[in-house]
C-alpha cells in the first residue's frame, strides 16, 4: 500500500511539472546513452584489436636466435645463436607443455607468376601446424599443407586471398599452377579474408606458404628465421620460456640466464600490455559519459527541490500527524531514484537498439573494422546502472534532507 501511494504521488508530480520532468528524464536518458555507447565502443575496439592479434598469432611464442652477451665455459661474448630444424624436434620432445610447434623460414621478393601476371611477396616454408597457430584457414574447396606435403617435399602452395586475386582474378585457383621464382607449384588452398592488427613480414592475405622441406630443397637454407610455439595453456608460457633457455643453452653452450641469446615474443605479455592501454581508454571514455550523467543529476536534484517546495504544506501536515523524518526523506529519495530509473532504462534500451543497428553495417574495411562492433556486455551495463543509482541517491538526498527538516508550524503557514 505504501509503495502504491508513493507511485501515485510521483505521477502527480510529473503531471504538475510535465516539461521539467520530461527534460530531466531526457537528460538522464542522454547521459545513460552516452556512457553505454562510449564504453561499448571501447570494449568493441579492444575485442577487435585482440581478435586481429590472434589472427596474426594465436597465443603463440615466437623464438628467434640472438647473440651471447656473457662469457660461458671459456667461450667469448658475441657468438650468434642460429637455430636449425632439429631444434624443433628437440624442443617438442623435451617440453611436454608444447601443443604445437613449427619452424619458420622465409624469402622476401619471391616472384609469383601466372601467365602474364606477376606479384612479389614474402614466401614462407612451414609445418602443417602453422595453419592453426596463424589462423590461416582455407576457403571451401581448398586445404592447407599436410604432413605428406612435407614428407614428400611436394611443390604445393597455399596463397593469401589478396595475392590470389592479383594472379587469378575471378578464376578458380585450386588445382591450378603458379610459378614461384621459375619453379612450378600447384595451388592447394586459398586463405579467406581476415583482419590483422599485428604483422610479421607483411599481411597474411599476401603470403605464399609452401612446405618447409620443399623450401629447403629449393633454396638450401639451413638456419631458421624463427620457431613458432603454441603452449597447451596460457599458464605454461613462463615455464616454456625457461625451458627454451635451459635446453638450447645446453646444446649451444650459452648461459641460460643470458637473455640476449634468444629473442622471444610472447603473445601473453603483449596482450597484458595492450589490456592496460585499453583499460585507460575505457576509463577515459567512461569518464566522459559519466560527466554527462552528472549534469543530468543536477537536473534531477533541481526538480526534487521544486517538488519539496510545492509540497511544503503537505510535508508539514505529515510531520504534524506523526510522520518521521526518515519517511519524508524516503519519499523524496524514492522519487529521485524513479527519475533516474526511467531515464536510465530508456537510455539502455535506446543504446541496445543503436548498437544492434550498428552491427548491421558492413565491417570489412578501413576504420569500420574497429568501430562497427561495439559490445554492450554485462560490465558496461553494471557500470551504467551503478552510476545511475549513485546519481539518483545523491540528487535526492539533499532535497530530501531539506524536506525532512521543515518545521511543521512554519510549513502549515507556508503559501
């Protein structure tokens, strides 16, 4: 019964102050919309950046040889550590936490020719596990390299979608021939389009991938450019890196504590740094939206002061017949929270509708890849709801305090 009475009085206040009430609710709606959209765009940008990073290296550790910076067992400083294919097998057998591993060896300005069309690209020789580690998944009708390709040193190639368009146009490339540096190769697969926010020797869409053994037999390279390693779990990254220094240090006779001997790029470390950057961006964007809500909160406080003034005699009567101060304060704060709730709910529904419309826009190129996927997740809604609740309480508290301290005798004389 008490709640029914509070709602009835709230509706009466809105009817008496229609324009002021509308503007107040609109301000809260706009502020809520601003907070949610800014934070949703920030969350969406972070998600897309991380997705682009995963498309370049799906939680991998990239290992390169370095140079010794300490004397060890009588050997001098400055020795180069050059990795070879047998190191891949050595590491796979010695470190059970490794889920996937592949050597990487490449060649810049490899010339691809089909008929009178040519293209230059970075060509790479790898193992089949490279497909999952770099998310180089084939489109329908094609495939990535397999173990038999490596074992038999087959002349097969997997191409990025962009370089495929340059060479084949609208023709079907699967099963067709392309010459690489004058050597004929069979096209076995085409990589579908993907977004990359991190690159190693250019985008994968322009990459040519051939079996590692085929690369070695044609070009004669012995030393690897790098080794790609994917841990079974993110929790194993630190242990794997320690083992890399220990195992390779034993083989190449360098101090396992000498960090210069190996160059290691770790996805986990990079993503932690990126998360800190995006946390700062999210806080900044959220702060801008919250400032808009604070201004709207001033409007709520203003209308509640007006309500208290108009109800001065009514409050005096209630106090005279025994109403407690907390009852008067509760009524004012309740109405302030209702204003915030109405505006907040409207803002959230409007934000959800706008985000759904934005997701309908194409996101395949340019800045739209990053800005057209805002995420209205539970964290965004929780922050908005918390801020709304705080503003409703604060905006209602001071008018409520004033109402609760009205002297009943003076109130009954008020006109």
